[in-house]
């Protein structure tokens, strides 16, 4: 580490987006899985009350997730509750539970409009949610893809934190055959990333269904990162370590970031907008990127 490297101030750290390289779904109806999650090195835990929970176990799942969050032991992991869809009989109780238990955010499935996000904002406010409690929005239907910019714009209201792609539902509803390279979906995936980045949100790539296919999973992670995704939603603990590595920073990237910060910290560069670093033009936007990268692994 260079002599001119400096630590980030608390204000700077607060402004940096938290890492969401790995967001692991955990079925709320599986008490053993909820306990096991305390020892899994994912960035975000998605306590699921929706798809992975049978209709007859919804109340049980809600109670178990509430108890697990209240019991704590999850360290610095971000705790997010995937509630049931709007318009159903379960979502109001799900949201109230997430607020009362102290979750960091709720994940709304089948988000199709900015109005859907607004409805969750209102429900959170009515339940007494603190200002810091956020919303993740699933983008998993054709309507959601068409409305994704408007959905992302709700970030300006303060609660929306991330967009998460749902490729299985997209494939089912459109009839596309994504294949290993996901070519038919690439335009849709890029729309989600662009909308997220336009409004300062995290963009989470969708799940990879075959958790035994390590090579295929790694290839899709590399593709997702190349597309601009910040992380990936996961369905099995064995996917966490490779997701963290593939969406994280390499040592070469970290060293370059340290060099950029050190170069701008030189007295002669304190007010420069552009500098020459080892024959490469480096701008202040690269300094911001370098600081964010270093903060993400601090």
C-alpha cells in the first residue's frame, strides 16, 4: 500500500454503496436453513416468504423469519425479506413483520410499475419503518422490463436500493429459450443495469438454477459482471464463494485503485482534473471509482 493511501472518512463510507456481490435466498419455512445462514459469507440474505414457501406454510415462514432476525447473529450481512406479491392477502402482514423484526429491507416480487414501489413505501411508512429501511424490486415480467426506468426513478424518494432480475419468470412469460449465453435476454438485462445505474441503485443478476454446474455458474457470473451487474442472487450456499470472488475486486484492480488514490493525493495533483499515471490518462471520475472499490473491501 502506498505511503499516500488514506483511510475513508465516516461520511465518505456512508456515501459508498454497500457490497451486494452475493444475495442468497433462504426459504423462511426452513428453520435449519435460517440458522445455517448465520455462518455463510454472503453479503445479503434474502429471507423468502414467496416462491420457496408452500401455501400452507406461509404463516410459519413469517414467524420463523421474524424470530431469526430478532435473534440476530448474522453479523454485518444485509437482511432482506422477500414478501408476497402486492394484491394478495399476505403482503401487508409480511411487511409489518419485516419492520417489527428489524430487517434492512423488503424485496418486492413481481414489481411492474413505479406505483408498486410507492405502495410498498406507503406500507412501510404506515408500519413505522425507519428511514434507513429499504426496498429491493424484482424485475421479472415483461411489464417490469418495459417500466424499469420508471421503477428505478423511485430511488429519488429514498427507499429503493436495488433491482434484482428474475430470469426464470421472464423466460416463462415470454417463451424465450435463453440458452447458456442468455443471448435472447441480453437486451433486457442491460436495460435493468442502465436503469439501476441511472439512479444509483445496485443491480443484481438472476439466479443460476443448476447449483452443481460450477463452470456454468462461473461463466454466467463473469457475463453478469461484464454487463455491469453488482452481484448475483443465489439459490445455494455453495454459490456464495465463487460469486464473491467473481463480482469482487481482483488484487490487480485493488492495486491500481491504490495507485490512483495515491497519485491524486500528491500535492501537485490535489486540484488536477486529469493526471498521467504510468502513461495512462486518469480522470477524477477514476478517483471516485477507485475510492469506491477500496471502500467495498475495507
